[in-house]
C-alpha cells in the first residue's frame, strides 16, 4: 500500500468523515469500555505526575484525562483539524507531527503512547520507525504503550456488514493471513496485527518486558452494537477482560489490543 495515498485518506477521513472525539464518549457502549481500560492500563505502568507523549492522540480525549490526573502531556497528531480540536482542552500541548520522525529530544518523556500509528502505517519498516522513535524519546525504565487492531476483529466487522461469502474473497484471506486491509469501507486501516506479531515488533524495536493484552476483550465487539449499556453489563465486561484479556488467542478477540514494553 502506498503510504502517501494512505496519508491523504487519513487526512480526509479524520477531518471530514469521522468524529474521533465521539468514538470514546458517545458513539457506542464500546467507547466507554475502551476509554476506561486504556486509562487503567496506563495507570498500571505510568506513575502520576509523569511526562507523557501521546503520539496519534487525535482530539485529545485520553490526553485531557491524563492531564486532569496531574500528568504533563504533549500530544502529536498528523491531522491538523484534530490538533486544533485537541488544543481547545487547554490543559496540554498539541502539535502536528509524524510518528516516524518525532521532532523531540532523546530521553525527554517518562512514557509514550501510540494509540493509532501502528494500524495506519502499512509497512513493517514504518511501524518499527514509529516504535523506535517512541523508544528514543522515552527515558530508560520508561514505557511505550502501543495499540493495534487485531486482524480477527477487522474480519468480524466485514462479516457483520457483508455476511460470510463463499468462496472467500482473496482480500479477506490476505487480511487473515497477513493483516492486509481489504478493499472495503472508508476506514484508512493499513495493517492489522496478531498479538504475536505486535510482541515481535515491540521487541524488534529494542524494547523489553513486552506483553500484549486485549483492551476491550470479547464483549467489546458486542458492545459496539449498543448505543448505551447498563452499569451491570459494563462492569461485567471489565471483569471478563481483566480476567482473560492476557491469554493467548483470547487477547486477539477484541476491538483493540495493547502492547506494553519497557525502555532500557
């Protein structure tokens, strides 16, 4: 996939076709589950009062929450319209930038978050560049937390919209075998991971103490179909993913997975 063409699609999608700020707050019951789990995973690795780089931070939903907790946050995103929206929070710095070429000093953050770049970069080389840049700007003993979209979750989206075809289209097979995006829908996805692949890329980038877990877990795919959910169901989904979201195989059955790794 041509990254320049993909970049143009990313700009159009997030500036004109999709309200990213709504995804974690109002679009579906899945959004609340994702938001709370991401904040939970960050808190488990990053002490309060840390300096955090939010790469691909979009409109700043996570950045604003982290700033409210006492962190110093710098947000970087390639879409100017999203950066302008993020600046309206007024509690953190937000600038336009590229995950593969961070214009920041070495060892200048306690943690880096990549909640978007890995599934918008088509080649392994570009994904390793982004992870390497995150490692470079994080101090030793700090953490890099990177989200990915499992290829099995993307396949579930296809079957939900199109049914199960026979025979399988070659593009669907390529998605499952290699993580290649099928020619379907407006979402500018570039690559979809397995948990094992995400672990390998984090290690290849020079990071250690690597682990991967589901963010939403198996119930996230169902909650994405509900506008609202009662509190008991939400809490049950949290309990399930906390209990089984780290298990091989199960961690791929989720809307998003999280890779966590330490800098040395």
